[in-house]
């Protein structure tokens, strides 16, 4: 009877759901090998669930990635700072995207692996682009930039492509201050302004950057902390 009670008792407070364990297991394996090489039995074993339970939770590896990206979106949105509302649109978006990179930091090796696979697999690249566009619509909303309708969809697509280009620098940037990454993001946002009105000219170089003053996600010195 004691064994039966133990097996049917609810999970302890703070325990991770099977869904969370699958996503974490998948990202951990992705850091070690390419997405093409990952097998569902490997994910189930790492997540400590049955293959049948995994099938019930997710239809595909892309679905697991979608769940990870949705969780990343949630973490970014929860970290949006209310006092950024009065800043220029360009700086608000800079802050949001740097926040996204901070959330992704524990998964840098997995992101690098995924980028490498997408570079040689057009089908995967298209699938990832669709997921990224959806996420970037939320990032635009977080920066209080219109993200709905045809114009919003165009902004999100442009931003997805720009963010993908910034990831090329970020995955190689081992500087705790992420100076190269911030420079790449700043440059990418600047180029967005010049793409035939792609982003409706909302990105003008923030006065704060022109004057060398630190922004919310800019850091002071190597290993410095994020400015409050």
C-alpha cells in the first residue's frame, strides 16, 4: 500500500513537468550533437520518461524547439523593464533583444549547433525562420513597436533575419561584456533603418549611444554587470 501511495502522490512543489524535462533534455543533447543526429529514444532517456509519453507531448523535434522558443519569449517578456517606456523605439528594441540573448546564454552551444545545421539544411532553415518570426512579433510588442497586420509581419520577418545575423557574432563572443555582440546588434538595427523603409524608420541611433552613455543592457568594463 505504501508503494502504491508513493507512486500516485502528486509531484513535489517546484518539480519540473515532463514537458519541461523534455525541452531541457533536448537542448542539452543539441549542445552535444546536431539536430539531425538526435533520436527520440535519446531525448526520452535523458528526460527520464517513456517514448510513449514523449510522443504524447510532442509531434516532432521542431515542436520541441517551438516549446523552447515559447519559454524564451516568456522569460524575456517577464524581464521587460517598465522604465524603458520613455526611451526611443530603437533603444527599447535593443534592450529587449539583449535581454533575449541573456536568456539564451545557457543554451549557446545548442544555438551554435542549430545554426550550423540550418546553414546546410534549407528545410530546417525555413522551419526555424517561421518560429523566429513568431517570436520576434512578441519582441516587437515588448518594445512597444507595432507588430500586427501586414506591416507588423514584415517588421517581424526583417527582425528575425537581423537577429539571426547577430547570433553569428554572439555564439563566438566569449567576452562577459558582450561588446562585439552589442556592436553587431547596434549595426544590424542601423541597417534595418536603411532597408527601403522595411522597419518604417523607427530605428534612429539612440542619443545615449551617440554620447557614449550606457543603456539598460550595456555593460561597464570586462565582466561588469548590467546597468540598472
